C-alpha cells in the first residue's frame, strides 16, 4: 500500500500533514454544525409548542371543557342546586381547574419533544459540545441536562442537578445550577404567558412567549457570571476552569440514533398525568380558597361585589409595592399572591375573577382593563422570576439539607423579579 501511495505523488499518504489538516477541518465543521443546531432545534420545539400545534389542540380542549361545564350547570339547575353552592362549583372549581387543564396539550407537546431529543442521544452530545462554552460561566457540560429539564419542571431538574458528582468543583456547580433553574420558565408558567399573550398580544403571541424564555436564560447566565467574577473568593475558585472541548469524531456522531417514540409517549403520559393530578389537587383547593376570598368580605359575609371582598382587601394592601412595576391593580396583585402555592393558580385566580374561562370575551376584556401592553409584559416578567412554587422550595430543602438555601433562593427570586420588572416598565415608559 505504501508503494502505491508513493507512486501517486499527487495523492499523499494518510500520515501526511494534508490529511491531518483535512481531518481537523472536518471535525471543526462538524462541531460548528452541531453547535449551531441547538438554537434551530430548540426554536422548532418552541414553534410547535407555542405557535402551531400546541395552541390548536389547547383551543379544542378549551371548547370541550366549556361544553362540559355548561352541561354541568344545566344539571345543577335541574337538581335545584343554586345560589352560593352553584357559584362555587361552576364559577370557582370548574372555571379555575378548567382554565389550567386547557393548557395540557401545550405542556404535553413540550415534554414529548424534549423526550425525543433525549432518547436520540442529541442532548448528551450537545452536553459534550457545550462543555467548554459553559466553563466560561463556571459550569460544565454535565449541567446542561438539569438546566434543560428545568424548562419542563423545576423539581426533577433540581433533583438531577443534585446528582452531579461530588468533587469540590461539582459541589459548587451543583449549587450554582440549582440556583439557576428557577430563572428558567417551567411548564407551570406557560399557562400564564399563553393567557396574557393571547389577550394582549394576539398578533405576536409566540414571539412574546419566546422572548420570556430567552430572558430567563440570559438572566440565569448573567447570575452565573456575576458569581464567578464578583463572589468567587479568588482566581483559583472552583467556578473558574476551562476544560478542553472533547474532539468530535465520527464515533461520537454515531451516538445519535433514532429517538424512541414509545419513551416519548411515556414522557407525555406521565407528565400530563402529573400536571392533571396537580390541577385536581392543588389547583382544586386553591380555586375553592380564591372563590371564598372573592365572595366573602372582611366580616365573613357573602358579598356580590368583588371590590369589597377579602381578596380585594389583600390585593389593595400589597398593590403599592407593585405600582412602580406597572400593575398596581388589585386583581393582578391577588393573582400573584395566589401563585406562590403553584404558578397555575395565577391563571385560575384571574379566571375566577372574570367569572369565565380563559379565552372568553369576558376574560379578555378584564385583562385588557387590567393591563396595558407594557404592564402586561412586566407582569409576565415578574411571574417568570418571582418565588418558585412550594414544591420546588421543599425539593431545594431536601436536596441541599438546609432552609438557609431556601431563604436565599426566595430573596434572590423576589429581588430579581421586582428589579427587572421595574427596569422594564420604567425604560418602557421613557421610551414611549
């Protein structure tokens, strides 16, 4: 074979520097294509979830829920169940729970797409490729999977981050990753974005939602940079390291394989089931509490005027804190208070106040009365950043072993939500 290569002077042997350079160029091109594919792939996932397939099936499900609630109301009238009990069942429980359940298709599609990417080996390969870029933020490629999981739910994402290996650098990475996860939009926040964007930004609904996801990512990375360069004790901090990027070869490309449709459907089923379980437990109870707060006044007497209710009293008391953010209306503030238990409660609370499900004319009218386009975006930004749900805080306590970290996370999220919502609103006012 060597004699053959030596006789063909225009075709150098494989050991020649020409072949070495060619191999390096090929690897560089493959690495670049794989790196650039991430925003394209995630953009396609978001398009299917928020713009095309997700809203289509959500509208169908919302129509079916409205039909079922209407039939239930007729049955209650036939049974002579009227007055407060009828209002509690229809305007409280059914409106609150139904408004959250209407977003099941959107959440199911998001989990299904993420499962396909994971079972195909794509996410693992991207984690390897992102090892060096993430090192500039004090992270490694192994942190990518928990962060991406955070787009689905913060609870399993935090549990995955806590399983990072236990050397000193990864212990610090673990803490940083856990504190970054609440900045990323979980599926529970998605119904809030969809509700507000549909009512206030009907022509650019998808762009508004995607911009919130990007905002969360940028703020999470900014927090990591801030910790690395300002809070790390010295230049040899375990947060400062730059591991070499593993060479991309044909063997690593072969790690990609056909995604498992069965596992994707299983992920869709389990996550939709868990979301439905939350809707029929936490949101069910929360809807009853919100309805009671809206229909009883400070003397615990039934009132027909929501402006005189306990919920209005609580919202007005806290409204001055949110007025500089553009949404000092008691209804918006009350929804934020209810959202501390679970972010879906923001949707159910506003739906109960409107007395109609999400997407109805009455609901849209109430939202347009409560928010301007600028204040609506600031409201969504606040919901993106403020306190995680109770389940997330309990998971942080369990995985990190101290309430100190829970308190730090609460203070970090509240301050970040208030500051960035304030800046968005004030700059928006000056710009206009």
